[in-house]
C-alpha cells in the first residue's frame, strides 16, 4: 500500500526545490537582459519572497522525513528562520503599500 503521507512530505520538498530553481532561472535571465549582476536581481523583494517560500517548503519537507531528532531540530530551526524572514518581508511590503 502507498504511504500517502510520505509521498506528500516528499512532494513538499520537491516543490520547494522546484520553486528555488524556477526563481534562479528567471533571475538569471532577467539579470542578463538588464545587464546587472545576478545578486542585484535576486535582491528584489519579489525574488526574496519566492526564495524564502521555497526554502520554507524545502526545510519543512525534509524535516518531516528525517527520523533523527537533531536533524529535525536543525531543519525546524531553518524552517522557522526562513519563515520569519518571509513574514518580515510581507509586513514590509504591506507597510510600503499603505504609505
């Protein structure tokens, strides 16, 4: 029988990694079009939001799959760190729209 929970957790980290790859690909293309460095392009708020979301999904998926406690702790801390950064970016974006 298929363990659907296991499949779901794997799909989550794969989705996160796919999002990271897509963001990097688009940023690489746009940095070439604009003739600027990749780091400058990735510094944009939209890119940062997508990168943080991808990392949250990636860390959440891999953290749920591991059976070793210290690895779960590390993945959990990384997930919380990227999640906090994501919330901060979202709040800054809302603050800029109000003014």
